[in-house]
């Protein structure tokens, strides 16, 4: 599966760089929640779940990490190592985040507040959910 990267516009000058992200503009949904993941150990794999309706944008604003996405039929992997770009993660994608560098900060913009009921945390349940759709 190809995972396209979204390239953000940089407002750069001799002071440095700035990326601005607005809901329903650069971000294709209304942003209800922001969280970030950092100090994840290199050998750790996070995620191992899918969401029923949550849409998200992942941006590695510092360091690097890899993202594996699986829609129940196909799998794809992408390296995030640039604060100028991100990926859109649709609902119904099993996700794993791994190979975090020591300085990695994975910023996530989310379309919904935190609802544990939106998670599918068992892989067999995920496949059953995808196949019934
Ligand atoms: C996702 C990937 C990329 C909250 O209380 N509020 C929140 O908004 C979030 C995201 C998490 N939590 C709590 C729930 C757990 O007790 O933080 C703890 C760690 O969450 P979790 O094990 O789900 O973390 P990851 O890194 O496996 O997954 C997270 C998001 O949960 C998930 O939506 O897509 O990052």
C-alpha cells in the first residue's frame, strides 16, 4: 500500500522555519484533539489498534519514526523524518509505530476527542470489522 505524504508549506526566513496548520485547510477535518508521543524507546512498537471513525494526521516534528498501516487487505510502511510533511491516517487502519529515534516527537492531530469505544485493539476483531463493512 502506498502511503502518500502531505507536504506542508514552510514560512521560512533567516530566523528559521514555521509550519502553520489549519483545520479544514491543510488538515482535512476539524481538529478536536492534539497529542504527541515522545521518549519512546527504540525497541518499542506502539499502536496495535485501529479506529472506527477517528481521522488523524501524523507528523514527526523531531527525529524520526516509522509507521505501518494495514487496511485488512494491504500493508504499507513509511518513514516520518521531516517536520515539513505528514500522513493522513483514515479510519479502519490497523497502525503500528516503531523505530523511534531518541529525539522523536510524533505529533498527532485528531478529528475527535478521546473515546476508548472507537478503538479496535484486537487484530481478529479488526479483520472481522473490516470484512463486515
Ligand atoms: C493512535 C496512535 C498514533 C488518553 O488518555 N488520551 C488520548 O488522547 C490518547 C491518545 C491516549 N490516552 C491514554 C490512553 C492510554 O492509557 O494514554 C495512554 C496511551 O495510549 P495508547 O496506548 O493508545 O497509545 P499508542 O501510542 O499506542 O496510540 C496512540 C493513540 O491512542 C492512537 O489513537 O492512533 O497513538
